[in-house]
């Protein structure tokens, strides 16, 4: 579990660095591996969903769960 957290944090930092660098040079988003991006979105959506559920924000939690399902499905489809 710790390895997945470390990988996700590293990916998040790399994506943020690319976006920041790209914003400085132009207004386009840099190319990112779609599989890594969909994994990152799925991980973050799941964590945010759990946080919103704990805060009793049920509607927001439900929306984030839908984001998780879509991102997770996209990740699985790209692996196959």
C-alpha cells in the first residue's frame, strides 16, 4: 500500500510539474500517459470520496464515486 501511495504521489508531482512548466511556456496541456493519468484520477477520486463521505457530504461523495468508476474502467480497458 505504501508503494502505491509513493507512486501516486510521485506521479502527481510529475504531472503538476509538467503542467506548471507548460503554463509558463504556453496555454496547452503537456502530453501525459493516459493510463497513468486515469490511474491517478481513480486513486484521487476514491480518496476524495472517502473524505467527503466521512464529512457527510453524500451527494459529492456519490459524484466522486462515479468519477472513480469511470477512471478505473478506463484504466482496466487500456490494460486489456
